[in-house]
C-alpha cells in the first residue's frame, strides 16, 4: 500500500504520526545506552503503518523535512520526560534534503535550547546513500552540526555504494553498520572478514560503531569480538512506543550494576589497553623483519589519538634514523642497527640490543633517546623478528646536574676520594 503526499500531509497535521524508540545497548555489558527515534503512522483504527509505506513518498518533496523536524521535536519532548531519570541520547533520522537546508545546525540548536536540553543528547543520522552526489555540501553540513555540539552518525553503512575513500573524509562520530552485512548470521567466513575490516577501519578513524538489525546470539558473539560498541536489534528490543521506552529507561537506572570490563573485554581490546600503556612510555614502536629487510612502525604522537602506522624497507629506516642523530652519534647508531650487526648479535644469542644516542627533534633540539631491540618469535614464520622500543630519556643537562649534586653530597658525607665511584655512576647514566 503506497500513500499519496496529501494523505501523509494530513496524517502529519492530524497528529497521526508519532515516534517509536528502538533502544541501543552496550555490546559488552548489554546496558541501555541510547535509542533511535523511528517514525510510525498510527491510523485512527489503531493500525501502525511502517515508514516503508510513506517515507519514500514523503522524500519526493520537502514534506520529508517537516516530518523529520516533527520527529526531532517529539524526541525532545521524550528527553524532557526523562529529566528525572538518566537521559539517554536519542538519534533522529534526517533525510538527504536537509543537506541543502539553510541554517540546519542553528535550527536544531534552537530546538534543543527551547527544551533546555544539552546538545550531546541529540544525534543526527544521515543515510549513507545521501552522500553520493552531495560530497561537497555534506562535509560542511556535518562540520556545522558537530560544531554546534551534536553528534553525527552515518546510517546504513554498507547497504549502498559509498566508497571507503569518501567515508574516511567524513568527520562523523558514529558509523552504523547496515543489517545487510549480517545477513549470513556472521557464520560465513567472507562475511566475517568484511565485518572485521569495517570495524577496524571505523575504530582507527576514531568512529564509534553501532550494528543494526542484530537478531541472533551468533551475531552478538561475533560483534563482541570485533569490539563493536553498540547493538541495535530485535535480539534486545524492537522499536516501541514512548511510554514503553520511558519505563525501560526507568528500569535501567535501577539495575545499573557495575561491571568489570576486564572480565568481559575481547582479546583485541585488551591489547588496545596494553598498547596505551606501552605508548605512554615508548612513543615509537617498530616491528622489524630482519630476514626480509622490512618494518612496520607505530608512532604515538599524542595520547588521545591512536597509532599511525607506516611501513617500508628497514635499511632505509636506519639510514633515515642515522641522519636525525647528533653527528657524533651517527657512526655508532648506523653500526649498531645495521641489519648485519643485529642478525650477528641474534645469532650470538643476544636477547636485546640497546643504545643511547642524541636525536634531533622537530623543534631543532637534540634529545637523548634510548633505542632497544627485543628479539621475538612468530609461531608461523622462521624469520628473525625484532621489536624496537624507543624512549625519550631525561635531558642530559638534568642528569649531569643530578650527578654533580650527588657527587657533592657524597663528598660532604664521606670526605674521601670518590672519583672511581663517580666514574661508575657516570658510565651507568651515560653522561
Ligand atoms: P533505519 O534508520 O536504518 O532504521 C532501522 C530500521 O531497522 C528500522 O526500520 C528498524 O525497525 C529496523 N530494525 C531494527 N532492528 C531490526 C532487526 O533486528 N531486524 C530487522 N529486520 N529490522 C530491524 P523502520 O522503523 O521500519 O524504519 C525504516 C527506515 O525508515 C529507517 O531505517 C529510516 O531510514 C527510515 N525512517 C524511519 N523514521 C524516519 C524519520 O523520522 N525520518 C526519516 N527521514 N527517515 C525515517
Ligand atoms: Mg536510522
Ligand atoms: Mg539504518
């Protein structure tokens, strides 16, 4: 049954359109976190009409914009009713037509202000297909919404033909993975490979992930292993009327059990945490295959962003690294970390290889850097592998000052000749 624009318009005017809410849950803890507003047409006889039967018609004209703003306002009213309970953010679907709408972000901000609601409680969903052909305007549109304090989600990702190249440039907060990507119940090897890649891609671009249309335990299990952040689907809850959603929210605040994330996390998120600690101390980590003269580097430039890898030929990396060293340290650096020497050390039974040099930073200042190679093994390859951890050491002048202070203190206490002791101290501290 397809309705005409006039029928839909009068349904809107008669208040027959309303919002249902489908909750979204934390993938690991199964706790309620947010919801999506989905429009429904409740006819006078009580029949509930799915958006499938009227949204496509409404999208042919600006009628869709009226509907979307109407639903957004309903979502605000629902959020206000949550004032006495934890307010879970609500995402609202906005048609591609809004990309051309003047002052969209200001209008949304004014709506939230009218209801005295904090902006992070509203998320704007824009479907993936809206991107095609709208690239130039879309970027500005999304930036203006985010600058106004709202979150933006790309809906139905994977359902159309959008290119990864383009998505990578979209500054969205959330990627909603379309249910069509789960259609083989995550049991098909190829389906799993595609999903794993999408989640890795999204997380590396610092986007949150929501899987839509999750219906089975198998899907949930697999999505957990991909570190998917939120789940929306019939397995947990169907879209429901406002009253039901509000009572669900009420119930959820009562059973907000603290969960130990360490007991539930997947192996990959445990490694993520571990890497965070490693990067705290070692801003540069290099994986080297000495047998193949290749490397893979992870550099950590600030603690809020994750690693950015680069890969290449190991000999060239050392050549480049040598140039950044203090002229007096170049020869020893190049010699120590030549592949020939590292392999020879490995064959002699060395477990590590260590060197302190002075390296020129981007700011033109030399800093002491300790470079340590740890030989490691891979179960699936006989190649000689090493992991290099590079650490910035305290300033040499600081260390020298500390050594002089220690020397003075010791002389005051012992009064004897400390030259031999101090020589050992200096050697150990490499000053
Ligand atoms: P959507 O935004 O991708 O919303 C998700 C759709 O998947 C919803 O369909 C939801 O009921 C359905 N769904 C959720 N979990 C499951 C599941 O486990 N299995 C299956 N098979 N389906 C699930 P719904 O409510 O029929 O909405 C369909 C589409 O209509 C929405 O897709 C959205 O694109 C559009 N829509 C809904 N409300 C609005 C609105 O207010 N404005 C605009 N512009 N579009 C809307
Ligand atoms: Mg949606
Ligand atoms: Mg969707």
